């Protein structure tokens, strides 16, 4: 195969040994060494816990050492800011990695790349300002411009499961922003006209949503196709991380730039197609990654877990590893060692599931490494509340919240502020209690404050990566407003002020005053709504002392076993000591639907496997590959099959390595 990276003649075993010594790497098997030495375009499929980020950083360190061009560089694109920052931080920790920081090299998200090199240049060249690229701020401004017609727009969108936050500009002609957007009402409807004016007005002020920038990036390439050639020459080596989460639109745009017919660009893409659980709403395209026409490498051995977990999860992989999923973790098995368990509960009674799991972890994980944050978890595919589904309903249990009424779906992710400001304060408090970095807890509260103030401000602020810093700058000239914000931190996060309806009334009034000082306007009705008091959900635990949000504590007999509940999406990429996969409902009960794979009758996907089944398998696979030591499932009795099938199903599960516990 020809060398696709002409600026680097070769990478050989001596380079691999050098980086192994630099980064204290061991167990570099042949697939890993092949990736490190490759200077060809290829796709790398890396299983959970394979050390993918470490491999990426090692490869970049080798390139930094051998790179000599001063105007052509390495381009590293990730799917999320978290992944980008991890790569940057890990590189900075090596002696040679900082060479890749700054021109001519580029490390950022795919969105950041499109914004900088395509979308912003197109907007500015057409006379459009770029004030903020932020979904929350842009949606807030659009809502304010709609005024009272906002409710009519929501009424049109609601029956189709959409909201104003889902609407995007679909045309580069801002006089017709809804053309092609699929808005339910026609061009002559008042809602269509009002929304078009709101979109046009915010666009003219320079406010856009993140994914709208791809529209402008595509416009630049259509008007100036030579830009693709310029970028391809600027970046002869492109590494794309977490490729399985790249949307078809993103992939098409990157391919238009870097997939040169005459070669000249080395494109290496890394990811795991079995973990592609983020749905971008586009039609599926199973051949996007890995591309069978490219040279491919499969890293199918995991440092996270041992062979027992690998065996249980492997049947659910849609794209089976060439040599099967292997667990490299070494564990000394004893009578007390964790036993991978399926808890079978009555269809309409989940009350014993979490206590049984807590007792099992306590009995079998003693001596295991429990210093992993959030190490004991229970996760489900569906986690949003479903109050219309109650015990006795055929869909029960439908969501994580059915297993414990203290669960709050809005508390699972940090980037998006919870619905109300008090949720942010409570989440910040729970993070401090749970041992999270104090700066992260403060940022949650700051992001909530900014979110509330943005509903009133003429010039909304973007929270950014560190909302506290943004807010402190915004409050610089308003000392009384700054004092009101800091009082929330000192009284609730770091003090002993009780958060109740009475204390919150005082806090609400002071924050409202601060917003008026900051923005020059009395708080809007939406700001007041976000500042309202909301009673806390029940926190069920015995003993004394506070418990972090979404953490279930059974009783003092299981001291130290705090179960963190979450969605599968939220824990992707994490490592746990123990994981319990909860049965939830989405068109069917999830573990019932994947039971043929759990018992070993099915393996991977066939042409007859529906897209919904594929997504369920990916979800289950992600959840089942989180733990280092203990894997458990919570399964409805009826999910094991009809009465005459139950025993046969249990026998198959036991043969696969499961222990069955009837609750």
C-alpha cells in the first residue's frame, strides 16, 4: 500500500519502543503496534477499555517527534469537548506533545473545525456577524422574539414531539429560514411567518445553533471548492476520534475535504461501531465506519475487565471482533469474588432490585478497588420520568425512575443546566457531598445563573467551558449582583444554610434583583419561572448524613455501597467497579428484546435485524462493558419467556456464566 503520509517517511519498531518508554506503556500487542507504525489511511475499531486515548496520544507523540514541516500540520478531530481536552491534556503531559499545540497543527472538535475554517468565514464574507454559537442562548432569543406567539408555535410542534429548541435554520437565505426545515405549518400560517421572523432576526444579530454551522460550511465549499484543496494541503495527516459518533452529515463534509482522489492525505479514524448509541436523526448508514474499503485494524482486547465479562458482552456486539472480545484484566478468583448475576423480579414489583444489588456488591466486592468515582452504578436505556405508567401497567417498569422515586433525570449531565435554578443549586450541593471537584460544582450553579439571566438580557452570555469565570466577568461592574451570586455559593454549597422554601424565597428575591442590575431590565416571566421554588424529590436512605443526588443507599449494613443511578448515554466512556443494567421500556422491554443474544442463540446482527434492535444491542453492549469486576442485570419475570420456556431460558443463561437470583 502506498505511503499516504509523505511528510513522514516511516515509523518503525524503534519509534514504538521510544514512545512505550516515554509513556510507560506495556502490553502493546500486534494490532496496537500496527496502528502506531501505520502511515496509511485506515480505520481502527477499538473495543471498550482498549486504551484508545492512550494509543491516540502515543501516535501523536511519535508524529510530533518526527514532524518537520512548518506550514503543514496534524489535524486531530474529536466528537466532544471532553474527548478533545483529554487528548490535549494527555499530550501536554509528555515531553514532546506540546509541539502539536498551535500552528500549523490543530486539535479540536469537528464542530470547532467547521466553525473556524468554513462556517464563520462564509458568514463573515456575506456580511453576517457571528455573536454567539450556542443552542441555549439562540433558542432563548428566538423565544423572546416570538413573544406571545411562542405558545402557538409550541402547540404546532408538540404533537410531533418537537419544541422550539429543535428548530434549525434550513436555508442560507435568512429571509426564508424555514424553507426545507419540515415545519408542520405552511408558509401562509401565522406560526410559520412569526417563527421565520424570529429566526431571521436572531440570525441577523449573529446568534446560531451549533449544528446550523454545518449548513454554512457546506455553502462555503459549494461556492469555493478550492477551499477543500487548501485545507487538504494544510493538513496531510488527519486523525478522527470517536468516529462511531460522527453523523452522516459530518462525515460527508469531512470526506469532501480530506478524501482526495489523488491521495496526499492520510486519514486515520478510530472508534467502536458497537458503541454508536447517539442518534443524530439521520437515516442509518452501517458502512460509514468502519469502511470495508479501507485498510482496517481491530483492537479487540480490553484492559478494563476479565474474560468472564468479555464472554457475556461479546454476543451483543453488532460488529463482532475478528478474534472475539477479550478481557485482559487479571483477577484472583475466590469464593467471595463477584458473581455476575441476573436478578429476576416480579413484573410489577421492583422494590427489591436495588437492595438486592447493594447486598450482592457488599458481599462479593470486598477488597476490590472501590476508589473509582461513581464505581457502583445502575443504568437504564430510558431514564426520563414516565408518570403515566404505574405499577400494573404492561409497560412497567419503563424507566430508571420507576426503580427509585428519588431519581432525577435532569441531574445526570452537567453541560445542560437543569430546568430550574434551584436544581442547579441542589446538583452543586450533591456534587460537593459526592466528592466531585468543587470547581465543577460551582460551574453548575454559575451555568444556572447565566441561563436564568439570559432569559432577560439583551446580549445573552455563553456559559463556555468554565461558567463561573464567564459569570464573574459579567458581574465585574455590579458588586451587589456579584454578592448575591456568591451568597448562593457560600450559604448552600459551602455553608450550612438549609435549602427550604423560606430560605429560597430570600435567595430568589436577591437573584432577581441581581439580574435586573446586570441586564437593566426587570426579570421576564421566564426568568421568574426558572427561579421558582420546587420541592425536592424523596431521598430514600437510612442512617445520618447527606447523600448525593441520584445515589441510592440501602442501609447501614451495606455501608460504603452507594449506588449511582443514571442513563446509559451518561455513562458511556466511564469505568465502574460494578454495573447493574435495569430493564426499561421503549416499544418493548429492553432485556426481553435482547434475550436471544443474552442466552447465546443470536450473535451480532443479520440483514433481518431491525434498526431498533440494533440500537438496543448497542445500548446493552455499552452498559455491559462498563464494569471492571461485577456485571448484573435486572430482568422482569416475563422477559424470560412463557411459563413453559422459563426453565430452558435459565439453563441457557447459567451455561453462559450467569447466576440467577429470584426476588
